[in-house]
């Protein structure tokens, strides 16, 4: 059970990391609309991290 949960968490984190790296490679944003889009993406990502926090903590606890 722990191994499955760990693999799922690693997969989720890997997907998010790839998306962030792709966004960073696009370079500097200069207009306000693009900045607002990036802000909304960041806020959505933060909300998703918060939503998964309990799941991630459970995996940590099982690993210890």
C-alpha cells in the first residue's frame, strides 16, 4: 500500500514539475494579461498542493 501511494505521489509531483519547467522555459512575461494567467496558474497549483497535503503527509508518516 505504501509503495503504491508513494508511486502515485511521485507521479503527481513529476507531472507538476514538468508543467512548471515548461512554463519557465517560455521566458519573461511582459503584458498584464499573461502575468494574470501565470498568477492564476500559480494560485491553482498552490490550492492543489494544499488539497494533497494530507495525502502527502500520510505517505511521509508511513515511510517513517
